[in-house]
């Protein structure tokens, strides 16, 4: 059955085989940590590896290494699971496109706008899907949660708004603060904010969990 035909609220669907959580965290955070380190130590890296000096200043060295780390993370994910999750894939493609523009034009505005573009895209797609009656988040998280239709609608709406807020926050930060401040916020600010938001959705997930409802029905018998 085609994934677009599958009901994400179907409790009988097969779970996808995924990467174990610690390795998944490394693949997601690794490129960001490379970006942060390379920006902070860009001049030192350029001295140690003269080829990197050809890229430009620290932010351009960081951008080049960020692109390489992102590509390696996607390749590792593919080799381990023979599949690529849609959100990391889209984000990775945008990193490579905007990173290439940043290096070619020697203008860091492009890499700074990457989070704005990605988050606006995700938010727009999720909210647009709801407009047409599709809870698209269910097709992204269907291997992690089993929710009823109402639960997927509510969760999709909240994540859609959250992505748009992240896009707005990124615009405020990169336009009003230094490059170093933006890089620090991108690495050490966005992830904690996203984790807090994710945990804040657990009550909704528990209320609409099909597994929890099944347990309650078994207990009442």
C-alpha cells in the first residue's frame, strides 16, 4: 500500500525499523556541532588545513564543513535503514543548496536564511495539508505514535504553528544579532526549545493514543 493511502491513525500498521535513539541523536546533532565548532575555530582550522582557507572566513569554513557533515549524516542514515526520513532529507537538501550559494557568492545571508526557509516550508505544508483535510504529520511520525484522527489533526496544527514561530525567531535573531550569536542560538537555542515543545505535547499524545485507549478498554473488561 502506498504511504499516502495509509491512515496514520490505523493501530494495525507495521512499525518502521529505525535507528537506535543515541545514534539518531548523533546523526541529527552532529552536523550542528560541527557548524558551531568550525565557526568558533574557523581561523585555527584554516591554519591547520590550508584548503579550508580558500572557503573564506570562519562562517564560510563552518558552512562548508556543515554541508559535508550533513551529507555524511544522510548517507549514514540511508546505509543503516535504507530509507531517508522526509524532514531530515528536505532540511539536508536546503542546507546543500543554500550552503553552496553562501560559498559561491561569499554571502552568509543564504545560510542564515536556511532555517527560515525550511521551517516556513514545513509549517506551510502541515497547515496547508490540514486545509485540505490531511494530517500530514501522521505520515512523518507514524512509526513513533499511534493516534486517533483528532489527535493527529491537533498535533499537526500545533507543529505547523511551531515551525512558523521558529522561522520568525530565526529572522529576528540573524537580522539583529552578530553571526556568532546567531550560530550559538541555532545550535544551543533551537534544539532545547524544540525538545521543550515536543515534551509539552505529551499530554495531548497520551489523550489520543490508540494504544492507551486499547489498554483502558482491556482494563474495563
